[in-house]
């Protein structure tokens, strides 16, 4: 069987280890991606240090993946070998829970998380659920595309509603929702606010506070079309 290199963490708090593994085959509903680049996210520390409940080790970190589909499993009809794709934090959803039926796949009750529930991008090949994969333009270099899959989408999804509603936003506007078992954390900031806070419904006390930076006007790109 063909082999590949992978960087894994053998146990919570363990060191990164370069190992050889068999190249896995995609099962039904999965694709195999030949990894061209993988960004490094601070959330990789959750895997490295065992800070997320239920991770099975050894585990390969990395959830900012860019590459090319190499093989598809049974019943995968929307992807084919050769397509350039990426995978981010969101690693798949069930399509049947109440959130999925609303289209809020990121809130899926049965959500999978890349590199938490299956091995991530610090390896030569990744197996991912077909619904977790996003297309990447052919002319976007992999090393530039990879960080967009987590850091990029986080910022984009934070700023897009502000652009749509034509708010001026402050430089530190961040709306970020972290789906952690038993805890929801939201970081919010808006123009005119003195501080930004993150709160958890389970604990109304702010977890930390950021000082507001000077406001800057946010300019849509020249390709931006305001929604009707
Ligand atoms: Zn990340
Ligand atoms: Zn679901």
C-alpha cells in the first residue's frame, strides 16, 4: 500500500511526530485530498494539548487545508478528482438536525470538526466528508488559499453583515462564534462601543475585554455589489 508522511500528536501534550502512514481510501460520502498547503491556526493548540473533549489520539492537526481532490468515495457526485479544494474548521454536518434544515450547517448538532473528529492537514493526504469541502479558484496559490479556510472565513463572516447593513465598523470588529461542547462564546464589537466583550450564556460575566481601537471606514472591494 502506498505510504505518506504525516505529522501527528500521539497524546495530549505530546510533541509533534513525523510518521509514515498508509494513504487512506475515501469511504462513502468522502473525498481524498492531496494536500498542497495547510495553515497553522491557534486552535491547533486544542489538538496539541488535548484541550477539546473527546479527541482520539494519535491525531493529525491542521484545519486550514488547500489541495486537490485525488479520489472520491461512493455516492460523491459533486466532486471529482483533479478539482482544487479546501477544508476548514467545519468538517461536516448531518443535513437532518433542526439547524441543518435551516441551512445553519455550522451549528449542526452533529457537526464534525476537521482535525478534532478526523485527521487534519498536517499530512500529505486528507480524507474529508464531501459536504465539508469548498472549491478554490485555479489561479489562487495553495499557500494563500489555505489560511482563508479558517482565519479568512472567520473575518469575512464577521465583516459581511456589517457591510450589508452599511455600518461603519471599528478596526477590531470581530464577531466570532465558537461552538464548544457546553459553551457558546461570542465576541462582539460595534461602532460606538467602548469595549468589546465576550460572553457565555452559561456565565454572563465577560471572559475578557478588548479596548476599542480608532474607527476606520470599511470600503467594499470594487467588485462588491450591495444586496437589493
Ligand atoms: Zn482555525
Ligand atoms: Zn445537522
